[in-house]
C-alpha cells in the first residue's frame, strides 16, 4: 500500500472509512488524487475475510484487535439524557468501528429514499416545533447516483413499480435474496389484509458478482463480518480499489481529535492519535469528514479555535442539532410450524404500504415493516423466549425446545422528526479513553414520532395475527437512545444560517472542508439511511473531482 | 470436538481462531489448560483438572447449572459439560468474574444452611431442595451470573468447552453447517407463498 509521510500535503485526508468514506476514497484516488484515510478502528479481517469468526461467543467477546463496533462502556464512552434539564448518564450509543465502518456488520437494507422524501416540508407542510426542511437536492438529481451505488456496491433486490417504492432507471445488479419463512408468513398475512410484500433490497449478493462469492445463508449475519465477502461493504468493494490505485493510504487506529485551520479559516490538515496515542499532524489540502452522524459533529465541536469559537463550520449553531437516532417498533409471534429463520440474511421481505404520511392518521410519519427471525443460539437462550416463560429449570428447558425456530419478528423502521433540541454535543464531565470530552446525546422524540411507532406496533400485531400466529406479543414503544442510523447533525442546505454544508457538501464556513455522511440528511427518510448516504457520496465525489480538476474546488 | 486427522495444535488454533494474536499470546497457556481439560474430561467421563475451580467448587457450580438446564429426556447442562465452559471462561474471557464466584459460592452455602440446617453442601441436597434454595436466590447477581454462563456455555460453540456433542444446538434444532439453501422452513416451502 502507498504510504505518505504526515508532512506530505496530500490532496485529501478522509476521516472515516465507512459507507461514505470508502466511496470517497475510491472515487478520489481513482481520479488521481493523493488520499489518506484515517480510520479510528482496526483492520478487522480486511483482505482475509475468510477469517471472520462465525463463533457467536467470540464475536460477542472480541479482543481489541477484533472489535468491529465502538465500545460505549470503554474507549468510546458516551452519555445520554432526555432533555437539557437532566444530567446525562452513561450511554449505549455504538457504531461500526473498523475499516469499512458500519457496512462491515450491517444488515444491509438498501432502500432508496422516495422522491417526495426530499421535499416533505413543502408537500406535507410545516410541523410546529420541528426543523422540517426541504433538501437542496432532488430525487431526480440523485437518481443516477443511486443507480451507480447499487451497481458499484452490489445490491440484491427486485425492481417494483409501486407508488411506495422509488422509481429506478435500471434493475438491481443481482436478484433478490431468499424470502425466508418469515417473508412467506408476511405474504400469507398480507394476502388477507390487502397489503403487499416485496423483497427488500439488500447489500448482500445473491450470486457471485465482481469476483465476490454469493451469500451462503450462514445465518451469522448482522453483527458478524462476512467470511465469503458476500456483504457489499466498503471494505470489500471500494477500499481495495482505492488501495490498488497507489494513491490511497488507509491508516488504522487513527483517532482524529481536531481538524486544524489557519488564520484565513482554511483547513490545513488534521491532528490524530496513532495506536500508541501519539499525536500526529497530517497535512492536507482538503479535509473530507465522513465519521458518521454522531462523531462528525463531535469532531467539529472539538475543533474549536479563536476563529471558530463555537466549533468548526458552526457559525449557524446547528452543528450537532436535528439529530435523528433511529426509531423502530415491532412485535413477535410463535407459529405452528418451524421457520428456521436463523438461516440466511436478517430480513428477506418488506411491507411498504405505510411508507407515506397519511393526514387521516393524525400524525406525521411513515415507515417500512420488515420480516425477520434472527436468533443466534446464545442470544435465543438468554433472551429469545416469549414473555412470561420460566428463566430456568424444567419450564425453561421445555420452552427452549417448543419455541425454537417457531418464532418470527416484525421490525419496523419508522420516521423521526428533526428537532433542534435533539443533538450531539460535548459532555462537560465525562472523557473518552483519549482524554477528550465524551459525546453527549440529548434526545426525546416528537409526539408524532411516538404515534408513528405505536401505529407500526399495531400494524405488526395485525399482520402476525393475520398470518395465523399462535401467540403474539409486542413491547410498549420507546424511542431510540443511540444507534447506527444517526442522522441530521450537519444538515445540508442553501442557507448558511440554517445549515452546515451546501448542496455539494462543502462546509459553508470552510471552503476546503467537505462533510459527507449521515449527518447531512435533512430529514431522516424511513430510517434506512445507508443507500442514500452512498448515493450522496458518489454525487459529492463527482462534483469535487470536476471542480478540483479545473482548480475551482473552493467555489463548489 | 477434535476430528481424526486434525492435529492437536490445529484444533487449539482453530478453537481460538477469532482471537487476536496478542490476546492469544497473553492467554495461550490458560487456553491450552482449559482445552486440555475439556478433552480429557470428554475422554474419561470424569473431571480431570480444572483451571480455576477446586473439584468441590466445581461440583457446587455444576449442580446449580444442572438445575438451570436440567436433564430429562434430552441432555442438560451436566451432559453438555457447561462446567468446563464456565471454568475456562473464568481463566480467559471472564477473569474479572472470579471474585463473584468465590463470594457467590459462600452465599450459596449460607442459603443452603439457612433452609436446610443439617445439609453439608448444596450439591448433596435433593433436587426439590436445590430448587427451593435457587428459587430463594433467583434474583441475586450471583444466580444471574451463573444462569448467563450456563446458558452461554450450553449454546456456545463446543470449542469453548461446553455444548458437548452439540447438546445445546440439538435441543433447539440449530444446524451449524453455516451453509444453507432455501427453503429454510415450513412456510417458505409452500409453493404459493415461498418465493
């Protein structure tokens, strides 16, 4: 792999190697730019994916070297509070933390946002107390990049003509993944209710594609690395191409603490801790920040200076605000015959009939329902049984036997309104393992969000009953306290007073700083953000490359 | 666990293949001890040597585990050799839980003597008496730790010392081939809805 010295002024330093960072690295390096990617996590099994463990216990108890997610109880401590009056306490927010980021372990759902999701503020109308706004980008502008992302990453799915699904200019590159028994039950229930079931688009390949093997339905899927490279992560699609250009260096265990600026307000590079916690300054002409919707705003807030007293790129004061964490709802049920839903990907089937906001329901919001039965053996034994069953003894063992493989769950991905008060900032007391102020999350969802979750909880019960469940249960709804789907904290917009980046992802305040990740999402979509992040990244890269080649990058 | 033609060293390395080299280097002797023990125990049917527990402590913990997942028509925690898993965990992944076991076993003794003043130890009680003692303790941190370890050992890969002969996986019809072809279950095999 190409190596640059920190004193070499590279064209771009990219912070983060996940959904967006991986694409930026590949696009910029293949265009001939010199790129250094700084990844907080380790290599994982990059380049030797066959070594990813399928041992549930080892995967749950990784050594530092084998960690795939951040550790909120250890190195990446964070705190949570409901509102500004509370004192924040230890949080559980965790995200992908390895070369490839969250794409290494995610379930892989790859829904596009629908055309109207980019302009809900003007079509649905203002909602009091929220920061609903239209995007500065339209679906039509983004559509070619969705297609590019689907074909370059490798997405399995079916192209469906439906008002509930975004129109596509091209089919998916590989056919959909198996429906699974949970998906078949969705079909049985949906036929009675008049709802429709579709194969969910998923970033796991159903047949060999671009030199990678098809999924073998091992079942140790979400949360595990993929040992056959079927999951279309940045680590097996984008980053190897970036490396092979000879223009890109990936540096692991590189924890950025500051984006540095000069007296003119331009970035000069970044300061990071290496694996031995030694501070290193990497010089760069431009900085690309793709650290995810929670770490991106935190790093901007950490990068305070005399010129940027409220944090970098934050003259608007909205860095960290409008945080959307990722709400869901659902229900579980037992059926007469075995499903064996532990086999295969996490979810094969979706119901999209309730994706729109329907004013008749009396609240803003919509979502998608997914069928799933993901139960690995240890997880099943510890917490997979239906409520009220014995926790030990003869009754427990009987339940283990009787419920095994007869269960499915409905997991719904639901809207969350952007609220100014929901945010990421710096905890005044707690420090992370590097001695930096810990991330503090303040979040309580809007009343409409709770209504939307309850709506989907009821719909989940309805379909399970229609499918013929013997027993159905559903926990009371609650909103998220942290998740891999965090969005909205550096929103894009045309007005520098109300947004952090412009429609080309350039920070309004800093001409050579580009922010590309879930933080840019103005509204949250239906809580399936990755495909939109990827499309935005391909589009951002395209514009950056065009401008940089004619020396007009800072005018983008 | 070990298959013919596979060397002992390969077996040990395979059993820890998900671990980082540095971690293995630090813990390698403990891993070997625990794995040696697991294999000896499997061969002889008798406990040979524990890495952490005294034989007396192991008997008490195993009796608890055997009440958490009892033996009936199918193997329970005892046949699955969950005690091997727990013993091994306490010298490797879960070293920090050692004091909780030492303290917890004292609580078990206290609770046993409180309910059955003439009893010598928990494992010597009848099954009904053991259930009474554990019912009184079932909200305690120690009981919940042993429950978590018992269930984990019952369902974790046999490479970690428990789940002997895949007893846990067989109970829940889990097929560990890691290579499956649809249809996976009853409903997706139905022609009208399976595709």
